[in-house]
């Protein structure tokens, strides 16, 4: 089972990115959870549409084969952080 791919990947942003999750394995379903940075992930939801990712949060996601073996991928993790504020001219 292939790992899901998050686009765009985690990083520094000045606005909430819309994150799209995909998986190259046929018959897969992606499950995801959004948690505050450093928090333990809670309940996973089935992915169905782009996620408006809050900044200073972590996206956790994995894929599962819902048609055949029920095999699952590794859990991927991406941190989406706010660009640090700097005063102009400093």
C-alpha cells in the first residue's frame, strides 16, 4: 500500500493552504486527522475534499485498502506553520 501524498507539503505559510491528499494505490481510502502542533492525533476522518489547513497544526494521514487485503500504509505527518512575523526594516 502506497503512502498518501499531501499537496502542498508541510512548511511555512502566511495563509491557510488548501491541502489535497492522493494515493497511487487502487482501491485505497485515505484517512486523516488535524491536530495542534505537538498534540496527539484524535479521531481520523475519511478524506473526500481539500482540507483548509489551519496554521500551527499537523496533518496526519494514512491510506487503507478497502477493497482487498485491508492493508494500510504508514502514517504520514506534515506540519503547517505560520511564517514568523517580522517588522519591516528589521
